[in-house]
């Protein structure tokens, strides 16, 4: 029931919360497809905006991660 409390106190609509969760799940799956040992990337979505946080081994890895999220 902890998740239900978060929904009640979150300022986003339930639709926005579901959209954000879907964005995070789909984005994480895409990152896993291209990930290598030098990539440690986490995604956070809020109000349908995505923040990518983490480390990559090179500028090329960074560009590739950005591209798959677009």
C-alpha cells in the first residue's frame, strides 16, 4: 500500500504519473539494448520530461544514449 500513498500526495495527475512510469520503463529498456560495461545510466521522468543521469565511457556512448531516448 505504500505506492497508493505516493499517488495521493503527488501533484501530478494519475495519467501523468502513468505516462512517466511508461516513459521510464521504455527508456530503460532502450538503454539496456545499447549498454556496455562503461555505461551506468538511470532515467527519471516527471511531467513527461526525461532526465538522464549517470556515467558513460565516452562521448560517443553519451550521444548514442541520447539518440535512443529521442
